[in-house]
């Protein structure tokens, strides 16, 4: 018969047994093979980087990504789940630099690119075993034996094909632009990478006096980046705003925006009663255009003179606002997108007094200082240029003020260095092309975003303001950009495959590895001038790797064309909310460029996992939860259940051990104890469910009620999981399990205790057995370990023809004949009355074991004698009577509101 069931809550030990059973019997692969004749339901797994350890947030993403495919498999779909590894990019390079004791590109090149990338290739597998153990422990099923790997030659070749398609469409170009640039890593970043690295900083800004040529007056201009002042070549005003010349209480004459006078000049120290300023004259911004001022630094003037270009006068542009500063902005076209745009309009000289390492150039007064040093660099002796610029300006008497402001500043998403906006040559994909942008927006509208507000809001707004994708990286370990350029005439061509490279080159090895430095050595003959073409030195953004996985994992279009078309687009993906500007975007961008189609149909966006107080987890704060410790303490099912039931997936999840334990007790503990109850008495009676039929006409009201609730639950769970409603599903399962245990089983216990095997006892056994097996099956996608244990004991122990795993079973079908909504509503009324009755007893401290002679029920319903008797029995009363008039049971007392009555009637109230 059934194996004896322990009532203890040692789920962790039982999960290890189940995990071993799955591995020994290859249950995951069987679940795929069993459905090969069914329709395909494609799930894409966003590839993690195996050179970093899993954190508690990965448990959330793993359990959501596992649950939906399990459900779809039980619904008859073939759900391929290919694991993947993200293996390129800065995260890997920085880890290897640290391991080798290197710091920056110069030291990498001294060490050697070839040995460096060999270490990169090895390092990406540092935690592979840990990730695989972690995935197995949480019950995340994926094909780990045949993963896609982004550094694989086939994967890269597919990317080269994609890049050539984009090149041929005229959408891949080289441009001299202001780019977000990491001086420590020596490479530009894409806008979606920048979006992931903002930090709140409090920094000194500068309001500077710029001397007007030929006048004893000054422009007051504001900047948040004092280090750029050495590269100043112009000032900018808003042509439509009003500006004022004022005599200030500090003795200076200033020109600035009228709207900001009080805000800027109001703080000038002066005698009481003396105005801060007196307006002498007013202008429109356009009246100030071309007005000249004296250069702030000689180095900028020398650079401008060498280019024979006019500088140091006022520009006009509407981007200047009246919200902050002085209404006059300092212009350094080498360090800002708006500055560069306005500079082009006025044919400004190009002055860039900071080198690519973020160090001030020798010709400046601040040679060798760092523009935006990190704390670590300053501890090592680096000097913060901002501080020294403010000192120098103050020493010359031209610093009006240095207000500290709090603002969001971008940092490198991987090394944490403050970024600088820097003019340089880079490669871009033209996402701002009108047709491309329109297609992006249109394709996004075909996606079912969960929640919908992400698609219409955060992600939709991102697409509306999409920027050209800065695709190139001046680094080493990445997919090489497949552009070859002629050394003589500058002609460029894109190579789309290894075969094409061999055709156009005389020195391409047969076994070429598509990485630096190997591809760097391959040359081609220029088709235009017969000169030598060499590959450009850049590698590409690693987000292009992960965004290419729908086709590159199959080595499309070189092979597996039919397989790719069968599995594209994905029916479902899920990652954390930060991927709206990461993987979600790169997938959509590349798919739109190549296929003009959304690459996924449904996406669940996940909130981040926080600590119990709602704070972001971090090692430095000491509030980070080790996922392995949590899994060892609670087990996977308990944590899975907590994430499903606690809150909607897109809401930040607060994690606390006690809350996980409480969820485990309420659902898993109740389910398990009910199952243990059945097994205990079924074994006593040698009850074998395969020898009986569930005969509906012979069932009691309680049996019929339970089967109705069960089939309504099956319908509810099926509909909600079909529509990716996870929390609603979990809470419905928990509510049902509570009623199963605390209502059906509690009120039916005596039927199981009865002697012999009369029909009523058989009915009770069959009803409870059917319910437990069905409940296990519909809960299996969520709590796969516990339900496997229950299923194998209840089903496999007595039916040798049954599937050996619950995860090889079909999802239960609804038996509409068992659903009796009227019965469910009636029993809900009974339960409502019992709950209120118990509350009445508790409020008067009358325990339930103390009988009461009579109770009165006032409700908008009146139950028949059978159900009324249940209420009376539950509440231990001899008689229950319905009434519409409760005045006899109601007493009123009045208490004066002394605060209101006191002032007028106080003496009378004594």
C-alpha cells in the first residue's frame, strides 16, 4: 500500500530525494520527449554570466521561468528549454584583470591580448558547477548539457550574419559623437548600459563670472561639471527668455536670466534692507547672441586659434531652461550632446582638454588630475580636478558660488567608475532611423507585457526616445566587429560568415577562432584599390550577444533553419525590471532590424528582491541573503511558494525567513498534513483507490461540495496560468487547501474512523483521494518537489501503469458535472456564519466547548435545516434561529464629546 508519511516539516531532505529521482530517471528529458507530437511552446532563457555567483534574486527569476514551462508541458506542449551562458564583455574582463593583478588597457596589452583572452575563456566557467547545482536545487529545468554559449564560433558567426544584414541596410555606421565613456575601461557604453548605472551624488557645482569684452560686466554661467571649464568655448542662452543686466549688492554687474535673479543673487551678503540687486536693463536672449567674453583658460583659446575658428561668444538655443542655474549655460562641445549639437550650428572649434584615460591634458593648469576620479583612485593619490578648478577660479576672483547639488550621475555598470560624456569615433546602429523606430514601437505593441504598464510606460517611453545603439567597445574579449577597412583608400566591407572571410582573404586559417587577436591577423584585398584591408579593432556590445540568442543558438541561417522558425518568436520570457533597458531591449531591437517582428509574445517583468525593510540587498550593508543558505533552511518549494503567493511578480519582493516559514506552514504544511491523514487511515483500512469508483449519486453533501470546489479550482488555476496570473493562482490554491483541511476533513473525520468499509466511508476516501491527487497535479508547476512525493506515494504505489512522475502527467481536466455553484454559495454562507459566530464567542470570552442554548442569525439568506444544523454544530449551540429584528439584542450608550461640548456646557457636565 502507501508508504508511511511523516508529519514533520523536513521538506529539504525530501526534496533531495526527489531531485535524485529526477536525475536518475531523466524526468526532464522524458517530459520533453513525451510531448514531441504536441505543439511547440518556446521559452527563451536569458543567459547568466557563469563567472559570478547566483544571488537571491536569481531564485525569483528561476522559479518564475520554471513554473510556466512546467504548466505548459502538462497542458500537452513540447517546451524546449535550452540553457545559455553569457560569456563576453566587461564583466568577464574585469574579473580577469583582478585575477591577474592588471589595471587597465595599457597593462592588458603589455601582458598580451592572446593570453588575456584565454584566461577570459577559462574564467567564464568559474561558477558553472555552482549555477548548475543552484538550478537543480530550486527545481529549474533546462538543458544544461547542450547550452548555447555566446563565445562559440557558431554563435559569433550567426552574429556576423546579423551585423552584415544591418550593414547592408545602411544602418551600421561609424560616427564621431558624444558617447557615454568609461575612462577606467577605456570604452564607450550603450545608452541601455548607462541606464543601469545611475547613482545619486552630492557634488559641488560652479557659478562662474565670465568677463564681457569691453565692459565692466560679467555673464553668470552655471555648470555641474567644473572639470569641463578648461574646454569652454562658448556660453548659451535661451533666445526667447528674458535676461537682465543688474547691479548686484556684491559690487559686480551681471547679466543672467531674469527669472532666476532671486534664486541666484538673493543669497549675497549685504546690509539689512539693502536689495540684492538692481535691474539696469532687460534683453531677450536673442539680443545677446554673438556677444563676446574673455576666454576662461588660455589652453582653450590656443586650441581654438590653431583651428582658425571663432570662439568665446554667446550662442542661442532653446534647450537652455529656467529651472536651475542662471539661465546661461557653459558650452564645451567635446563633453555634451547638446553642447556638440549647438557647437555644430555655430561651427565651433573642437577643444578636448581631457584624454581617454579621464586625465587632464598637459596644456591645462590641472595637468595629470582626474576629471571624475573614483574613491579608490583618490585613496591611491589621484587628485579630483573639480576641487582644484573651484580653488583656482576662487583664487582669480571669478567664482561667484559653488553650490552643492544632489543629482543622478551615470557610472559604469560593471566597474562603478563615474562616466564622462566624451567625443570620439564609435560604431552605431541607427535605431533612430524613422522606419526602424516606427517598427520598434509597432512591434512592442504586439507584446503582452505583464504588467501592461511596463510596455506602455517604462519600456514604451524608452522606445519613443530611442537613441542610436553604440555598438562598439574598445576592448578585447567580445564578438569582433566584422568590418574590414582598407589602409590605403578607406573602403570598408562587412564579412558575414567564415566562408566569406576565407573567400576574401589569403591568410585565413581553416580553423579560425573568431576572437581577438586571431581575426585581427586576417587581411583581405580591397576590391576598390587592391590595397590591404584590416579588421577594425573594436569588439561589440555583449548585449548584442544575448539579444541574438533566438537565432544564434541554432547557428541560423547556416543550419537549423526549420528549427529556428519553429521556435521563433518565444511564447514566454521573464527577467527582472532592469532588463527593460537590457535584454528585453536588445532582443526587440535586433529582431526588429532582422525580421521586423517581436521576438517574444508574453513577458513577465519581475521586481527586485529586497530585505525585510524594503531596502536593496548588498554585501556592504550586510543585508544580503545567501540563496544557498535560504534553500538549505527552507527548501526550494517553500521559497518558490513565497515568491508566487506573497505579491504580484512585478512588485518588489521583501524577503524574510519568518515570512517564508509562514507561507510554508499555511499551504505546504496544511497540504502535507492532510495527505498524511489520508495515508494513515487508508493504510489502516487497506484502502486501494484503484479498486473503487467515485459514484457521484451516492456522495454526501460535503463530498459533492468538495468536488465542486475542486473542479472550480481546476478551472480557475488553468485559466489564470494560461494568462500568466501567478499570485491569483497561488492564493486560490492556499484558500482551497485551508478549506479542505479545516472544513472538509475536520467535519468528515468520523467517517474515516468508522468501523468496516461502508459506502459512506468509501465515498469519503475516494473524495479525499481524488482531491489530493488533483490538487497535487494543479500545484505541481509551483511546488514540484512536494507534489512529486505526494503523487508517487498516492498514485505510483498502487498503479504501476501510471506515469512515473507527476511532471509527466496531463494537467487535470475540469469535470463540469461536478460543479454546483449553488452548493458552493450555500456552503460559503455556512462558513461566513461560523466565522462570525466564533468571533462573537471570542469577543465575549465564551469558549466553543461551552454549549449555548440558542443563537440568532440575521442575514440576507435563510438556509434549510441541514445547513443550519451544521452551523449549530460548529458553534456548539442547541438551536439556531433566523431573525430580521435584532433590536432586542442591541443596547446603546452615549458618551459626550467633551472637546466640543466643554467650552459651552462644561459646568453642566460635571
